[in-house]
């Protein structure tokens, strides 16, 4: 499937119910929430959640239980850089051994050199997506806050050339988050054409409502940004997201576990997937009632103080000072 189709945020009408069927795709496991970049449009650097690496028992539990329920695809990343976790190749191998048909990662590419990617491929990786959000070294420094542009491009090119030369099945993708200062389409096209299987350009968005002033740098018009996610949002209905703490959350942009709905360390996926908390949240989504959740800020680009779905799963004490990021370039 093409990358463009893969990242389309859609869900079947029939699956939009509070008690919804377990999906076949979209299992995401946050192996770590550490990151070695500080991208301007990303909330990771402001995140108050403890930075850590996942307990491998939770990875095994998630992979096994999700597969038994019909899941066939898994991505090993959520809000951190997965290649910071040296066990990544083992997790990939475990997923393939269990029977997963499609195993993928997204990386900023700093550590995704040819030697490392060959090892991941050997263990079963089906696709790697490089997140490269600038088309030259100067802009890269401004956006990523590191001077790794040349290194990342070298990694991308060497991996793609190797894949083509040896006819490896693994897909090599690029995603590009654009801002008003880095939207040079011609330069982007020249940079990535011939260096990956496919690239997609997407506008910077407000990160689950946690960076309300994103509209100041986004390439989307204000009205588009406000409506970027419409109710009901597909994520709570189609994604199974396991956080680094071993919680289940409804959204891959839930940096502070404000939409966490189950402690997967203490329950099964079968029980948790349609538990009372998430059913109520989905019902509210279907009825357009998202006040007091991050979804309200995400959809309406507002800056109300959100409250967690389950306060036992969110370590925040101060909900009034979440919006620490100022994204002016
Ligand atoms: S914050 Fe809510 S509305 Fe926004 S993407 Fe996440 S689940 Fe969807």
C-alpha cells in the first residue's frame, strides 16, 4: 500500500461505535519517549511525562494479545525516537515470529545508517519512514535544532541505494512536516525524488491541542487547521496505542497520557479495548462532546485546560500550564 493511503486518517462508518471491533492495523508501541531531536513543531521537548524505555514484557504481551485478537500490523514508535532503544531489532524479530505481516518504524534518521537498517531488515522490518522536515542544512538546524542534515541525508541515500541495488522488499519512505518557512516544494521534490520510494508533505498541526499557536507557522490555512481533525476523530476507534508506561491511550499525540484509558500492566487487551472509560469517550466523540479533553483543543485549536480520562494514568498535577511551546520561527 502506498504511504499516502497508509497515513490517510479514515475509519469505516460501521466501526464508528462506542463498542467497536478490534482493528487489524494500527498497533503502535512506544518503545521509548526519549528523543535526540527537539523539533520546533513537536511537543516532546515540553513533555512532563517521565522519559524512559518500555518494559519488554509489555511488548511481548501487546504483540501476543493483539495478534490473537486479529491485529496484523505493528509500528514501533509513538512520540520518541525508536532507534534510541537497542532492543528494537529484537522487538521486530518477535513481531515477525508471532506472524505480523507488516512491521514498521518512523525515525528522525540520525541513527538510521545503513549498517543499522540492514540489521533491522534482517530481523523483519517491512518499512522505514525518515522524518526529514527541512530541505537544506540551514532550515534543518532551525526546525530540528540539530546540525544533522548531511548525516540524515547520507543515511537515507545509502539505505535507498542498497535497497534498490539488492532488490530488498523493505519500503523506504520520507515524511516532511512543512511550515511557512520550509515549504519550498521545488527544493523538497529535488531532494527526495530518487532517494526514497515515496515522500509525503504534511502541514504542522497543533499536536493534539498542546501547541495552540501552531497556526502561526503552519502551511494550512486557519480554517483548515481548525478542522484538521473532525469529530468523530478516527484514532480512538481504529488505533491500539501502548505507551512506554504500559498504558493504552486513544491518541498517538497524547504526550501526557491525558487520553489513557487502561493500565495494560494489569488487564488484558480484550478487556481494555472496550472498557467503560474508552466506551464513554467514544460515545462523547460521536455526540460531539469533547469539552475538557485535549480533543477540544486539537479540533478547535483552543487552549482550554484539559482533564485526563483517567486521573490514575496521568502524572500531571498542573493542567493549566501545559502550553509551554512558542513556535514562532
Ligand atoms: S487529540 Fe483527540 S481529536 Fe486530536 S488527534 Fe488525538 S484523538 Fe483525535
